[in-house]
C-alpha cells in the first residue's frame, strides 16, 4: 500500500502550524509538496523534513541553517556528512544555549537581590498619608 499523502489542513492540524507557515517553508525550499492543481500534498519525506524543521527552530537554528543541514541528505554518503554537520551545529548551539542560560541565571539573581532590597526598604518606611 503506497504512503498516503497529507493535505495542507492535515499537516497544520498534526504539527500546529498555519498554512502560511507551510507555504513559507515551501518558498524557502525547506519542503516541496507535490501539486494537484492548486492543492499541496505532503509526502512522508515532507513530513519528516517538517519535523526536523520544527525541532531545529525549537533549538534556535535559523531557517537557512536548517535548510543547509537538510540539503546534506542528498550528498550520497548514507547521511554521514549530514550527521557530522548536524552534530557539529548541535554541539555549538548547545554551548551557546548554556552560555545564555548562565547569563540569564545571573540576571535573575541580580534582579531578585534588587527586589529583596526594595522590599526591605518599603517595609522600613511608613506609607504616605492619603489626602482626600
């Protein structure tokens, strides 16, 4: 039994994206559905690519980075090059995310310290009298 093609509506429902997003990914050459007139039909390959696109976006990769990695699928070396490049990019992104987390943790601690100081100051002051 051949793989069933999915409509744009089915893809949107399954992946929580809009038709506009799918068309944009098509324009950016990230996916390439077949056409039946004006209908777009998505194959098993398109579905797999969309999963990778959404995962890459979640990890903070640009669409151009994602497209370059996806295009390595067709190098013809059993995806060796694609896997090597993906691992390299993933390792670099993970380090960048860890640095960002450390910076954010520092900013959170600083803000908490300032809020604690502000609350102590407020507790030591009398509220102003309300004028009527």
